[in-house]
């Protein structure tokens, strides 16, 4: 296979897909128990990101893969899944549309996602010095709604806001939880810096971890936030 999606479509539960070095398009895993293993030494990138859904009775493992998004869609989205999803030694970065930065990870209605030795970063907003224009907003590292997940030895960073002629763009949170729970060990969370303004108001810096309206719980052990 020269692309990953046809290989995923042809795979059956329990298959291990070894991915050779290169840049691949977006991929979707929908209700399959698979392992996606990048070539040792790096160089495996999904330029369109990865979407995981409906993993109710299936487990998914992703190792050594860089996830990128070319737009405001997240580099990784996991939704409607109660099965185990594990990412290890992966690098995840949000994309951009116009001047706003996108989120790296979005978790929706999912209860068992684990990140180990991963670097997660929301995209930076772009500068805009056009007349009366504001800088772009920074993306979040992780945005979780109705989700449960854990992180070990991970770095999670929100994107910086862009500078603007009128106002600076607001930064992104490292991690934001809404009606969710998270456990983190030996990890680091950083919010982004707000963008500077030439004439108006500088953008807001954001914290590494934010608990939004709704029940949210976070447990941090040996972790910087």
C-alpha cells in the first residue's frame, strides 16, 4: 500500500500495520482493533491527522507516528469510544486556518485514552499587522469533553497568540477539560503566551490546565502545570 487508509480498510482485528518512512494523508480508524507502528527512527507523518471513532469493543495502539493537521481540525480526534486507545512516542501538532491556530488533540465521549512519551502542541496564531486587524488565536494542546484519559511523561503546550495591529490574539490552554477527568504523571503542561498589540490590547496568556464549566477532575503526580 502507498497510502495508510487503504491498508486500514483492508486490515482485520488484531493486525499490526508497520508504516514506512514518508508523509501520508489523513486516516480514520472506525471500530477496528489495530496497531499502527511507525518505522523506527521517525520520519512517519500523517499530514491530515488521525480520527478514531466507535472503538467500543476494540483497542488501538499507535507508536512512533507524527500527527499533523493542515487546518483547524485536530491532529488527533477520538470520539464515541470506550475501548482502549494508546499513543506512544508520538508527536502531535495542530494546524491553521487563516490566522488562527488549531488544537492538537480533541477527545469527545471517550473514556480510555492513554498518551505515553508524547509531545502535544496547539498551533500558534499568526501575526496580522493589517489596519485594525487582530492577531490569530492560539490552539489548545488537548481539548476534552465528556472524556477520560491519562498521560505519562508527556509535554502538552498551548499555542501562542499572534501579534496584531489592533489587538493581540489570545493564547491556547495546554489542556482544557469539560465534564472530563484526566490523570497525568511525570508530565509538563504549559499555556501559550498572548500576542502583542501595536495599538490595542495584548492577547491573554493561558494556564497549562483549565477546568471549564461542568464536572471536571484532574490528578497531577510529579507533573508541572
